[in-house]
């Protein structure tokens, strides 16, 4: 009976460790994820994060501001709900390309695909999202 009990406890511990490792890995950059929100430069995005509803506030942010030299130099991000994910270099270039091509002047809603690591995302694609939340 004792060997069975030891084996059962060991199996439970192993399963718990594996489950915790898997959850930690998903939040630290090993899984692709899609995030839909408002494309914004990081300088203005930081100001929007102080608002009660950052995503709604960011929707009023203009393309003209996001493409201004000082704002563009801060890098880009997406605000989804009350969270801002900052882009890597690839994401910044994809954002610049998107902004150059879009006819929209505000409510720059996009879907970003990439690998998240904390408050940053390594972007693999950036596309226009539907106009509704």
C-alpha cells in the first residue's frame, strides 16, 4: 500500500507542476494570440491608460497624431479594454505601414497577432478589425 501511495502523490505533484508550467509559458511568450483593440502610439497610449475607459478614450485618438514624428518615435501599441500591449520593432513597422494605407482618421481598430511577453507583444500580423467592439 505504501508504494502505491508514494506513486500516487508523485503523480499528483508532477501533474501540478506540469499544469503550472504550462500556464506560465502561455503568459510569457510561447503561444501566439490575437488581440483586438485600438492602434495608438505609446506616448499617447500612456496618457489614455489613466482614463476610466482607456480603449474608448483611445478610439478618439487621431491618425495625424499617431503619425507625427514625436509620437511615432515612441513606438506603437494596441489598447484593448484596460490593457496596453507595446509592439516590438516588427510591430512598429507593421503599424507604420497600416497607418500609411488606411483612410480612417480615428478609431484605428486593429487585430494584432503575436507572442505576448508581459506588457509587450512580438507582432506577426496587424490587420484592420471590424468597426464594432
